[in-house]
C-alpha cells in the first residue's frame, strides 16, 4: 500500500476537500500526458517518492474512468432500476382483490312498460303457470334491422328500451323467449323479457311468413312471455307494498347484492345502509330473522349488520404472514427476471446472471430472506437497489455509487439530489480505487 506523505499535496487536497477541479487545473499547468493503465498507475503511486506530476496524471486518468462509470450508472443502469420498480408496482396493483371488494349492489326494477301495464291493458290474461313448461318449440331466429309497433303508445317504449346493440345482437332475447323460467326470475329479468316480447310481437306482425312454426305456435310463445311479465308485475307490487329492500344475492354471482330500487331510492339519506345490506348478504340464511329483507327490519338492525360487514372485511384483508411473504418474494423475483430477460445486449457484460435464471432466483431468495418486505413504494425502491444494483450488476460499483449518493444527500444540507453530490461521490470512488476497494471492470 502506498504511503501518504506531505509531498502528496494534490491527492491530500482531493481527499480532504472533495475538489476534483483542482486536478484539472494542475494538469493544465503541467501540460503533460501519460499513457495509462491501472497496473502502471498503481506502481507510480506505490513508490516512496512518486513524482507529483505523474501522480496527478494517474489520479486524473482514474477520475476520467470513474466519470465514465458514473455516466453508465446514471443512464443505463438507472433505467433498469426504474424498470424493476415499475414491474413490481404493476404486479402489486394487479393483485387479487379481497373478497369484500367484490361485493356490489344491483338495483332491481321493472321497466315503465310494466308499471303502466294496467293503463295499456297489457299482460292481464296470463296462462296457467304450468302451461309455460309445455311449449316445446322455439321462436326461430330472424335477422332484425328494426323493431316497431303500430300502436304509438307501445312504440315509444321500444324507442326508450332498445339500443343499437340489441338489434345487432338480439340472440339473448331469442334464447330468453325459448327458456323456461322460475317465477322468481321474472322480476329480476323483466326488462329482457319485455324486449323478447316486443321482438316476438314484431315478428308476428311483420315477419311471420318467414317462420317455420305456425302463427298459433308463435302466439303461445308470446303468451308465455306475457305470463312471465304478469308475474314480474305481481312480484313488484307485493315487494312495493311490503317495502322489501333486500332481494338476496344473485344465483350466478354471489357478490351481486340485489336491492329493490323503489325502496332503496327512498333511503338516500340513510347513512350506513349500504354496509348493513352487505352485512345481510354475508349472513348465513339460517341466521337471518323473519322479515330480514324488509326496510324497517334492516333499519332496526343496521348497526348490528354493519358490524357483521366490518368483521367480514377485516377477515378478508387478513393474510397469513408466511403466505404474504412468499407472495411478495415471488413478485420481486418475477420483476427482476423481467428486467434480466429484457436487458439490452450492451449491458449483458455487466450482469452476473445473463441466461442463468435458476441461479438468480436462489440469490434473490437469499437476499430477501434477510429483508423487510411489504408493498410500499419505499420498500419497492429499497429492494430494487438490493436486487438490481447489488445483485444483477454486482460486477460493477453501482451499489456502492447509490449508497454513496444516499450518504451525501443525507449529510449535506445543500444537497437536494444526486446532481448536488456527484463531486463527493466521484472523489470517494477515486479514493476507494486507489485503496483497492472498488471492482475493476471493462466499460463498453
């Protein structure tokens, strides 16, 4: 190891005052050139009485190399660190939502056509319910460019209810016309049933000649749909009279909590009613009291039901610590793999794991085993430094560079960012090189 003595004024100044610019001035004054390589440079520095000009030139050459390193770190390597951070953030944000977050209200109502059916003298003569199950022929599919009704009073409902997509893709209404429904389904599917009824009625009036069933058979299909609509009106009137609020959860999707819209709308100012409805939805049916679905009963038990929901939410958000840690480790591992797989070819020479994913995974697990893990941005950034700088590019001094930047930003009052501390960082890197404490690698 070379000795520091009083004759080394240039190096002493560089080390103590973090002043790289003085070296440049010193070199200009000397006006000398020196063919440089690391071994020769160190030999010069290791002499007991090195020539001051030669020593300064060696340090300047080292400084030039270190400046190239810093450029690599601040541009190419930084881009890979940011890639890792973005990959991890995306994975955390796309995580499986909690079960509680999947619940939502679905407001059930019937179309205005059914609310005004009495005035329009519609759906008042349904067939016997069991007869709807005896229709064993289907409404044939007919391409539709328009749906209309000669009765202007009915035609206005068509214009209000049908969308362009209904005409372009009316398949579900044909399927509904050919389905056998249970009574309870009629209220929930009343709008679609009404559309199917309009389509069947239009086909009878305008397109019956194209069908492979008789008009009498078509009448039976229409009559079946009218029976479904009559049942929907009956259920609606009963629910409205009893002030039913909660209609249960959807058979197809248990997270759809169905509420009776006319009653629900009357409770706009009722704080906490939504949580109470969710609480009712997650309560086992056998634990529900008689009349649990009525507005007044729900209001009376609102606080209790809200607590049920709160407890459910807490339970959904709990994650076994081991499961949570394994999930986070997997996210960070995948994020680093993505960085490695998309690494530009000119950076592969700086990477210790190019083409060796299994080895990378083992090293990642070793590092993360000792680290605090969570999904905060600060943790993502800290882990990114450990994995990208400390592991992926461990052939280089990138990790040392980042840690030096952090040290000086934290200790220098005038420092607001990396640009304000580069002089200090460069000086430390040069000093560490002279003391044999940095990694030597070829810069492309």
